[in-house]
């Protein structure tokens, strides 16, 4: 007789309607509304910007590896890259070892766009955090790290093992 692993290691279940969840959603929406211009990734979408961040981290990445990072269908990756190339932010070149395969790199304009997004966001975050008490900043950092750990543990990227107790491994918190 096999024992059910769920019964051996039950996961705590949160009540369906936690007042904290509604409050957190309201706070996130409010912060997003106030930061809409600052958080903007125009002239490209947030999804295209994510593609650019991945290519920046992995210059020369192939379409198939990019597709696995994004967990989307091949035609979607091609459309993202088509739009980024048309905007002048992406360069596709044949891979020297196998000219049938394409490698992706940001152009200088693409790299400059990401630097500008980061500059605006960092400036806005710095201004907001300077208005907070040191204790509130510490609480924010601790809470966000724990939240990101919980999100990553609950929803690892395709091909990635769940992470436990390592906020440094969360993308964007390195």
C-alpha cells in the first residue's frame, strides 16, 4: 500500500478570503497607478522588455533557449523578436558554429533603452524609499524578499527546480 505524499506532508491552506490579500492587491494597484509613467517600458511592451532583459543577461542566446525561458510558443518568440528588431533594439545573426541557428543580441539602442528604464525606476524607488523610515524600508525589503521566495517556490520557471529559502536566487533580487 502506497501512502499519499500529500497526506504525509500537508501544506497549510490559507482561507479563501484573507482581508490581507485584498489590502495587498489594493496597495499594489495604487502603487502601479502612481508609477505608471515611471514604470512605462514604451515604446515596447512589458513582455518585449522582459525578452530584452533575458537577451541582455545571455547575449547570443538562441530562439529556442529564449522560448524555454519565456515558456511560450515558438511563433510568439518570433513575433517578439520581429517587433524588437523593427524598433532597432535587437540584432539577429547566424551563429558562427552553425549558420542555420540564429543568435540574438541587443543593439546599442536596445541596451540604452534598458539603461533608461532602470534609471527612471531606480530614481523613483530611491525618492519613495527616502520618504520612509529606516524601519519601514527594512520591513519592505524583508517582506518583498519573503514574497518573492514564496512566488518562486510556488511557480518555478519551466525546467527550474523549486527554490527554498534563497531570496538571492530570485531574479531581480541578485
